[in-house]
C-alpha cells in the first residue's frame, strides 16, 4: 500500500518550527540539569532512574520500567531531560522530553515525537505528543533486606495525541487520533549478580490500541485494545557501561499492513550518574509498507 494525501491534509511548516523549538528546549533542559547536579543532584545510585524511553517514561529505550525518573530519593524531587533519534532503514523518529520524579514515588512526563516520512512522502512528517504518569506501588528495585527478590512494581499511563491524524493515520484506517496506554512494570537490580556483575531485569504488561506507538493512530478495522508483553535484560559490564536487550510486542489493528514486534540490543554509557549516552541497534520490523526497518538508536539524557 502506498501513501497518498490531498494537499490540504499535508502538515504545515509550523509543525516543523514547533518541533525545532521543542528540541532546543529539551536540550537546554539537559544542559541545565547537568550544570546544577554538583549542588542539587539526587542521592540514588547511577542508572537507577533508567534511561528515558521513546515515549518519555523512565526505563529502557523501547519499554517503560518500574523505576522513577531522576535520582531523587524519598523526600526529594528529581528529574530527567532527553533527546533521542531512531534511524531505521527508511524513516527517522525524533523524540525529546522531560520527566519529574517526586519522592521516588510519582513520575510525571511529557514528550514530543516527530516521525519523518521522506522515504514515502517527501518533506512530510507525523507529530505526536505524549503525557505520562507512573506510580510506584511497592517494592524496591535495588535494596530490600527483608525480601531481596521482591522487585519494584509500578503502574503507569501514557496519554497520546496524534496531531497529524487526518494525514496518514486516517487514510490507513485508524479509528482515533487519541489513545491511552496502561501498563504495569516490575523491575529488579541485583548489585552482586551472576558472573560477578550487577544485573537488571524488567517485565512490563501493557494494554494499548496504539498503531506504531500511536504515530499511525489508534485502533482500526481489525481491533482496538490488546494486552502486550515487554521485557528488558541488562548487565553492568563495569560501573559505567551497561549492555542489554529488549523485546516489545505490538498490536495488529490495521488490515493495510502487519505490525511486527520491536527488538533492540543496547549499550548505555554513564560517565557520571547525572549524564548518560545510549546507543542501540533496533529491529522495528515492518512499518507501513516498508519491511525490514532496522537501524540505529541514539539518546542523550541528563538527570538529577
């Protein structure tokens, strides 16, 4: 299936400007976070806020974890700011956002995505805004002397608004321009795990009707909400480098194309606990009418 749209439905130049402003503001927030960390940095261990995933929640690159954004402990406020680029074979996905962690209990996040369609429609893109909230229910990801195997468990929601719905998503058969993902995540970090290394594991269950994260709208002629499984596993090679992989199930709501599960292998570098750089190889499968969408993921994050 090929994309086609009336000229009246093409996104305006204003959306390009809005995204540029958003990216500049997020990068400024990253620099500001790093600049103030020596005086106001949170007390949690490095990497215990995860990296910011592509929908703005603390976690891995593809899936949210039970960890709360930032480095703040109880009675502290922490936060993170990030920008990420995912570059599969025929598309580009840019995401920038910020998240605040309150008392290591509540996380509030805001992210903006731009999906570049140059390979199928020259000089056009899809924009999406995501507002998220996550609440730690019980457990501790790192330390729990009474129940050392008990993970940290959190519940979260992501509300997504596709501002380009009447462009490509509606033409492909999506039913809605807005949608909400609901998820339950369990995360555990073993500081002295197998082979003498620290390890991290996460399992997440998500209820979602989002087509390609919501970039192609929500719901469709084949269905609506689905219960989906996601997971992450990582090993700390040393105090500064984490190697791991992720897997994320996807729904199939549109007869126009089949949606494949996401997979990645990532390498996160944390030179200081307030700054991280993540590089990954991602396999996104089929996206719209383009199969074999694999490529690179790069993310810069500052936390306090």
